[in-house]
C-alpha cells in the first residue's frame, strides 16, 4: 500500500508497525489455537438471509460450500478478509465524500484513509495465505477488488488522480467487494454454520476494530463553553460582523445580501446563471481577509474555503455561479488583504446562519472557525437524540418495514415517502433530463423518494446519498444506484444531528421483478444498521 511509505510522520510509521503486528493475528489465530482458528480486529457485516430461506444476493453457482464444514472458525479467514476489503473501501469513499463536501480537510481525510489502508495490508497477507479451495472464486474476486483499490489509493497518494476521480473509480469497486462479502456469508450459512455463530464472529471482529480506533482517536473532551471556545464551535460562533484573528488569517464578514435582490444581481451578471430551485434562495456574504502568514509566500483564499449552515442543520457549499465583482478569490502575500463576495444556495426558511471557515491549503488541526451571519446565531444538537434507540423493524428481508412506515436505525430515521415505476418513472426522467436514455428491453426505471433524519448525537456533518441504498426483489438480483441524475431533489447531503434530508434515488430494474425492497446498507457492516423497507411493488 502506497500510503504507508510517503508523506507520513514518524508516529504513523511506528503506529503502522504496531498495528500490522497485531493485525497479522487475524489469520494466524491467538496463542493456543490452530492456524485454522484465527482472530481478528474488525467490524461486523451487513445482514444475510436465514439459513434455508431466500437470500438478498443472487445464489452463487458453486454449491460445494460444505467443504469447510459448519464450524464457524473454519470461516474466519474468508469472512475477515472480505470484511477488511469491503469496510476499507467504503470508509475511503466516505472520507473522500466528506472532503468533497468540505466536512473535513485533506490532511484529516488522507490520514484516516491511511489508517484504514492498514487493514488492506492484513487482507493482502490473508489472500496470499488462502489456498485454493471451494471458495476460490470468492478469493479471486476479493483479490481483484483489493488490486483495484490499491491502484486508486496509489494514484491518489502520488497525485496522479484527484479525489473526485478516486471517488468515481472506487464506487463500483466497493459495490463488488460488498457483494462478494455478502456471498461469503451466504456460503457459510449454506454450509450449515448456525446464524448465531456467524453473528458472534462478526461481533468479535467488529469489537476489535472499534477498540483499535478508540485507541487511535480518543473520545473528544466536552466543550467548556468558556470565552476561549468562542469561534471554535458551532455552538459558540464569533459575533456577527466582528474582526477575528484565526489560524493564518484575519477574517471579517462585512456585508450580507439575500433573496430576490441577490438573484436579480446574479441574473444581470450572467445570463447562464440558473435561478434558485423552488424553496431555495441565494445568499451572498462579503468577506474581508488578510494574510497573517510569516513565510514570505503567497497563499490563496476563495469561496471554497467557506461553507454555511443554519437552523435546518444542512451543510451548504460555495455555489459555482458567476457572481458580481469583486468575488473573494485572491493570492495574498503576508500582510496583504482582499475583500469579496461568496455565494451560497440555501433554503428560504433557513435562519440562524453560521459561516464556516476551513482553509483548504492548511492541514493544521483544529483550524475550523465559525462566524455568525445573523444576530444570536448558535447551532446546537437537539435534545433527546442520545435517548433514541434503534428499533427491530426490517432487520430481515422476510419481514420488511411496511411501505410508508418509519424505521429507526442506529444513525438515521428512514421513511419511503413515494415510489414511481415504469412509464411514469420514465416520463419523470425525461422531463428532468431530456437526454435520458431508455432503460432497455425488459428493464424500467424505478424512482424512490426517501426521508432521512440524522439521530447521531455527536456534533459533526453526516453524509447520506444513493450509495447507502440498493433494491432487491423476488428475482434475487440486487440493483445499485446506476449513477444517473435523479430528479430534483436528489437524495444527497450532509446534515448535523437532528437534520433531515429528503430526495429521489433512481434505479433501473427488471420489469418482471416483484416485491421490491429498498435495502439500507450504510457499509458499517453492523447487523442492527441494515434494514429492508417495502416499496409496495
């Protein structure tokens, strides 16, 4: 893995050595056990069907799974390897998504990707030790996924590809790895492994990974709320209009314009600027910036260094519109200053607005700063979230959540609000995107409208989008997001605890498929997170 050899501090080299030493025990087993009974430090996977019933993945062609027997320990190696690869892939995608949305800086994202890549080293060692057997097909699939991931991560490290390209390349790899992981679990159940034994193994692996990351990332200390915290948290932003010295810069909001007057300015500025969608409006914030760097070099500041949030707890990024001059976009030497507009697209009913400054050029820890855009702007976690417990609806595909009912997972409240299929869905796609391609013979479009509310009681922006879901039906085929543009609003966004996001996901499904279910699979590999929701077809 390329991430373990360059652009890393001595402490990360030491950490790598320690973790790799520990991780190797996953495939060799603890003291006093045989090589066929290894232990692991990894998390648990997505739900799998009950033994003897249907499955949520196409049935593998190879039925010779009895070769490993019904002893769950004989399945530790393939389960752990598949878990490492699928988990690492999705965690990498999540970090890159967060980086693209401005929810995390590049250093933090790359460091977390690096730490997860340690588990790819262990998976690679396990694949090398995995002799050909009745699961050789799965082994080869995992090797292909691992090779593809390493190629992407190496290209990212060496700056041959950018994070956006890495995301594009990794998404299908993650889907393939997850499908292989589900197939191995199915094979274990088919061979007679008791469901409770498989769940126990997955719980053990999950606890090991949680222990590892709790050591690497100790729990954050509670906010003190004192004056020293002003500007450092969403719950204590700088006063509106105040001039503040922050890491490397002096920043001040000097003017704000919002609503119809802003759209009139944008429309006059450029005929190609797009009017705000229904329920949304533009807001422009004029920011004064002065470089406090002392290195004699020029440093750049622009709209991409800023984001915004408000009472609806959504994360808004700088919009790509042609704004009136001056726009904030300047390279400044130490002591030089600039002033210009930043434009955002927010909900019309959004208030309590806070401007977020995270310098993209800097990798300094704790450099985020928060500025009130309006008087008394304060963002706090809603009370009661820590008392919400996940329910048991839809854990099994044989007993899905009824159409239109809300289900509570360990991180989201989810509800299917609307479903459109067939000719009606096709017409909706054409109206939204006239260049849409017909779905092809024996296939049709399926549009699913979802409402998702974040219930994680920790102050951070959490992502939700189409990649967290798939669709399955009686034909035992899993349909993934085909990366087509869903009609607005598409299900995508980053929200704080208590925030709600709604939108459409588009799928292409077989016309003959019935009893379709929406599968929520956040790639946490925790059984209690996985849910099946009926789509009413």
